[in-house]
C-alpha cells in the first residue's frame, strides 16, 4: 500500500448523550457506528479496522473485550475487520482517533472506523465516585480520599487565590456550554443556565459547585476516517485532520510544577498547531476538555488563547458562537455530556459538522479550522487535533 499524505473524516454519527437507562452499552455503540456508516456511504466490508475508545466498561458494566463485542453486535463479525479497544482514561476517544489516524498515515490502512462509548449510569453514588477515582493515582491520591472533583477543586482554589478572581470566571465556561448545548439535539442537557444559577448551585467540592462539574453521561460517538487516496478514488467529501499532538507528564497532581497548568496540554497543542502549520489566530472554534470548569479555564491558558491568569479577559465576552474564539459549540463536556470514552470522538463529530457547515443553530460562521482538546485524568496525557484546511 502507498503512503497516504492526509487523513479525512468522511462521516460521523452519535447516540444521544444523557441518562439512557433503557439502553445498553452495545446498543448505543452500534447506533453511533451505523449512523457514521450511513453518513459516509461506505460498505462495512471495505473497513480495514475499527478502534474503540472506552475507559471503564470493565468496572462499570463488567464487560471487557468490547472491541470484538461491538463488531459482532453490529453484524460484521464475519467480515474479518480487526477491532481493538484503546484505553487512555478520559481521553480514550481521542486516543482511539489518534491511533486510527496513525494507521492510515503509515499507509497500512485506507478506511478505519473509530467509536467511543461509555455507559456511566449503571451505577451511582459512592460506588461510581470510587470507580471514577480509578483515573487518579489509586495509591497516592484516591486512597487518601482524592476524587476527580476534589483534585480539580485544589486547582480551582489555588487559581482563584493566585490571580485574585472569583467563581464567576469558571461559571462563565459552564454558562456558555449550556447555551450551546441547548442547540445540540444529542446533548445531555438542553437547559440554559444563568451566572447566578451556576455560582449558587449545590456545592460539590469547594469552590466547585454542581454547575462546575460535567455530568456522568451515557453516550456513544463514531467517525469514519479515510486516506486521501480513498477520498479521491471514491469521490468523498470530508474534513482533513491537519495535525495532531499527544503529550505526557507526571501522573499525580502533587508531582506537577503547577496546580493550574497542564504541561501536557501546552506541549500537545504546540505540536498539533506546528504539524498543521497554522497559528491560534487561524482557529475558528475549539472544543476543550472542561470536565470541571476550572479545567476549561486552564485549557484556554495552556493552549494560549489567554495569557496565564487572564482567562477572565476572555470568558465573559469572547467565547460565544459569535465571539473572538467560540468555545465548545457542541456544549462541551459540561453540557453536551461526559461519557468518558465517547467524549473525545464526540469532539470530532462536532468538528466535522462545524467545518462542513452542518451544525444547524449552533453553526460558527466561516468555520475553517477547529482545535480539539482532550485530557486523561487530571492532565497526565493531553491529545490535541487540528481539523480543517485544504
Ligand atoms: N450538571 C447539572 N446537573 C446535574 C449534574 C451536572 N454535572 N449532575 C447531575 N445533575 C442533575 C441530574 O440531572 C439530576 O437532575 P434531576 O433531579 O432533575 O433528574 C440531579 O442533578 C441529581 O443527579 P444525580 O445523578 O443524583 O447527581 P449526583 O449527585 O450523583 O452527581 C456529580 C453529581 C457532580 C457528583 C457528578 O455528576 C460527578 O461526579 N461529576 C463529575 C464526573 C467526574 O468525576 N469526572 C472526572 C473528570 S476528570
């Protein structure tokens, strides 16, 4: 096979995100996959491989080996399409896309499906918080009572103290997310919230309130990636993955230089922009990993949309759909929802719709380049992709 220069997204599909009590892991995953196949107009027998992003199905649903399971349940078990699960905690979906992208870039594959799925609402209460805490360092963080919300609260407290800002800087991220999600039919939440409602919502881990936290959502997203050669041969339309970067840093929060900067995000976004040969000024919109609103604030600064400590100059006026840099047109993790293994793939669904001009009421005008940012845990791994361009 010949080396492929560029990789394109040629179709997408997803289930609704939310509390899907009546639906199973396999049902929502197959729904998203079949929609992506339909939207791209491909035949399953032409697929070279399937990569599935998933983080916690073993612990939540007691179901491992979900790659093979999904391919069987989708009715393609006899088509000999290798299907693997990729796990990178809350960045599992983006990691699956990254691996699929490399497999096409290498020239080995021409047509690959990427799915992301998580069923978060099978369990609840302390059991679910304990399982969520497995994305932290079990021995040194979770064992001593650390939960994802508690770790994010440490970052928020330090940020607020060092830069003399209030909760409103974080709340602005959530308010923007809910507004955009109200225009996204697959989003978990469709309600608009005010700054007052966000700031006065139920405390979760001081200073973070309910409206600073992404929900535990069920959901599945899927995309079809194709080589440039396939796109030309089959006369498909698509959105190019212009560049990607993946970076790593210390696992536990206490090992890091800063509580409010993820070095992995700083590095991954630089790599991705460099590979795409574009600057931040070229970016028309960004989907950022705001599992907690403070992580959204940090992402804006780590990526470089705002200087350190200055996100406050951006979030109140410039992140809306018509703002200087529209953030999370999909509704983000906070309001579109946060099924761990699906969210990274879901960002690609939004990126594709925006650049194809198919995002309906939440369409960003002249969307040309999109930046997609996904994080594992509290920042040990960050994955950034740039979509768009000729
Ligand atoms: N934002 C807005 N509303 C939310 C919400 C959220 N994050 N989470 C739950 N709700 C709503 C539910 O829809 C429900 O509303 P209803 O009564 O109208 O049906 C109500 O609040 C209670 O829901 P419930 O599922 O009982 O919430 P909970 O108290 O079990 O969980 C959190 C709330 C914030 C603790 C949970 O969403 C959470 O742990 N989020 C963080 C996820 C996480 O750790 N991620 C790791 C990232 S690194």
